[in-house]
């Protein structure tokens, strides 16, 4: 019995699968029913994996100068959308190459179900060959996700992607398939399609108009054939479920062979082979003496066509196995022996670079007649617009990455004024404001304008990140009293 048939049998009674062949056409562009959309929003889950490591002592560079003996706690967050596999609360997520930054590190997992319910999760294992991971919710119950195992995508099809939200998934957006260049059910590399717009991101699911999961997005880049389209690789569910079943049966990781090279395909006019772009330090490739710009042409006598074939040859080789690589270096042919190893978890984060911005935007600093008239001490000061009493600066991309702000969006609190609404609510210097009343702000001026537009006595909901932990707090716009210090 094939692995596909085993999977269908194993999941038939726990998942609403679409087993029959589904062919899309331009006539099927209508959206699925509201009930199907609601069910998909409930059954898809958000999975947040957070890792914590310590810097090696020379991790941080500030304005071009390396800070010695500084060992910061480095918090990295890996958000994904997952599908519920069975009644045992197994959830499949697609990490791609991000698995190397997670495996072997201290981590915690949070699963956010469709109604915003937050559950603790446990990592069961990772298939290194595909980037599939299986996590398990430690409590509660999760409805199964509708899948389509034998769907076929055609030119003109409408597909659907979830809109990523903090409290689960409730909305979806549609996109159009412009063209299909590879069939995912026939190629282990997945569907290769051109889509009319960029999708949410790598590792997110792609659904049909009935809100059944077709597969997961593996890569996106501008299409060389269509300047208006995005070339997208999607791994179909039939492939990913095979990896999930292996992980669940093994109750752990599925390890593969590894050499530690980054490769580039040669032009189509070349006779074959792949070029080494770079080599990881202390990797089997470096130990063997391979160099960047070497062209790999044969693996144990087997001609190498492209990077994908070479990667498969490496992954299918057991650790400790010796291989012979035929290489062309600077026009000279040579044979280099190498020993395949298991990939080790990433230990070095590289260098985290901070650079102070050349221009800092402060909140509205115009001198205005904020005091209409003064009453006796202890009475409110009359002001023409509310303030919450903070100073903020926009995040640079490097600082946003270091502070783990999703989407590199947010505002950094640089000062907090005593006895003002922000201080009363517990806002601290170093907090990163990610949203106000559900709205995101990138510019300090826009943030200040929004606060000024509110009225005294009203309430705003502030969502901030503090040391990698997201929290919400309500700010009551209470007027300051006479005699309180006011920052500009």
C-alpha cells in the first residue's frame, strides 16, 4: 500500500478531505460559502515558536563599534499558520529552512486557535528534508482542517490565503493563478505557479475557493516571464502529509544528510552541474576542501543536473557515508572525497547591527495655547487635545528585527512622563508600540495625530511588546492637574 493510501486511510475519519480530482477553471472564481470560510478560520491555527539563546560576547555592533563581553538574551519568534491533523491535537506547520534556527534551541510554543484560545504546544519533530514540523497542543480540542489532497491547479484559478491576525484567523483574501509551470502532484518540487500578487509569506497555506488547504507556500520571487506576476512554489498537502506521518510515527525528528553548501544553478546552455555560492564554516564541505565557485558535476559518478537534484542526493545519504565529488575548479577537473554528516543546530546568530537614525521624529513640538485658563491648584488644566505623555521614535529595520517586532513595524518608547496616562497604565521606556485601538502606526507624527484626535475622558487600547512578550493595556485620557510637569 502506498504512503498516499495510508494517509487517506489514517485521516479519513478525522479530517473532511476532498479526495476526488478537483480541476479549477476561470469559471470557478466565486468565493466559498460563508460557512466554509468560518469553518476554515476556526480550524486553521496560529503557531508561534519563540527561541531564547545568549549572544557569544561579540554579537552586537553599535554605530560601527563592536560591544565586547556583552551577552544579550536573543529572542527570536517564528510565526506560522498550522493545520490540525487529528483528534490527538497534532498540528502541521511548514518552516522551510527556518527549522535550522529552531532545532536544538530552548523554545516555547503557543498555539492560537480560531476563537483566540491560547494553548501551550510541544514540538514533536521536524523533517529536515522538507521543513515540515509537527507540534502538539497540550490541552483542549481542535477541529480538523479541511484539506484537498488530489486537487489540480489550473490557469485562471482563484485561490485564497488567510489574513494574519494576532487573535487567530477570521478573514481571507483571494488571488488569481496567472499560469502553472509545474504540477505539484507529479513533481517533488511542488507546484510552480505565477500569481497576480504577493501572498502573505513563506510557510503560509494556500486554499481553494471552498477554503480547503491545497498546500503551503515555499518561495516567492518576481516572475521573469511576467513582470506583473509573482513566481511562487507551493508544496502540495500530499507531500507534506507524508512528512507529518513520518514524524508522528518516529515521535521525533527525521534527519537527513548535509554538506553545508549554498548552490546556484548554471545557465541552461551549460552542460550540467551546479556552482557553489558559499560554504558554511566547519561544515563537511569545508572539511573536504571544497571552495566557493567550484562547479559540482558528478556525485559518486552520477551527473548533476541542477541544485534540486544535488540536494536530494545529499539528503538521501546517511550520515557518515563517504562520497566522491567530481569538481571543476578554475577550468581543471578533480575528484574530492567528502563525508556526509547530519546538520547541527545553528549556534551563531551572526552580528546584530544597531545604527542610530540620522533623523529623529518627535511628537508634535509646536508651542500652542494649551492652557485656556487656570483654576485653583488640583483642578484640571484645560488643553486643546489629549496627550498620553510619551516620546517615541520610529524603528530602524535592524532594531525592529532585534526587538522581535512582527513585520518590522512599530514605535519605540524613548521617554515616559510621570503621572500621565501612559505612566499610569504602566508603559515603560523600551516598550515597542505595535498597535493602538487595533491600528498600526509606522510614523511618530501619525501616532500623535491619532491620540490628539481623541477626546479627554475616552479610552484607547495600546498593544506593546516588552522583552519579546506582547501585552495589552488600556489608557484613560484623563486631564493632567495643575502643577504637573509637562514635557514638550
